[in-house]
């Protein structure tokens, strides 16, 4: 399962930072580009499993979707792209060509996958967010 490997890598990368945090980590906010074909549910399940025995145990993985954004060198268009709905997977698939002139575009956003921030609860406050 691809999600499992991805989450394992994220947790390992975060561990050194997590061990220095005072308080309880209650949430891990993950930014996921639209072009990353990863199931949010599978990511959450993998996180719950892999967090056991780490400072992330009991925390929730919150996935925030980053929309695709492109720039076109032919006509100068910058921004979102059109989507086509995929009947097999039941989600909207971004079309990676210029919505104005159909040229090939450079992807500016939509491929990212990183932990944006951690939500930490310290004894002094009830909610840090
Ligand atoms: Zn264009």
C-alpha cells in the first residue's frame, strides 16, 4: 500500500522535531497536491497504525488539498486548470494543459506532499488552534 510507505516516511522525518515538543501532538496537518493520487482515508488509517508508540499516537492526520495551478508560456495564462470527471475512480482529474490555448503548461502547484504544521496541546492551554 503506497499510502503506508508515504506516511511511514513522513513520521520518520518528523520524529526528531516531535520529540522536542512539550505537550501533546493532537493533529498533523498534511498538504496534499491534487496530482498526488493518494486516498485520504488510507493515509489516515496508515497514520493511526504507524503513530502507535510514537509522540504522534492519538493525533489526527488532517489532509488539506492543494489545487493544481499552472502557468502557460504560450499565452501567459496562470491559474487553475479544467477537470474531467473520472468514471472509474469517481473524482475530478485535472487536465494538464492550458485552459485558454491548450498548450503544454508548467505545473506550479499540485504535486506537493508535506506536513504543513503540527497542532499541539500544551497543559497551559486547552486548544492551540
Ligand atoms: Zn495558454
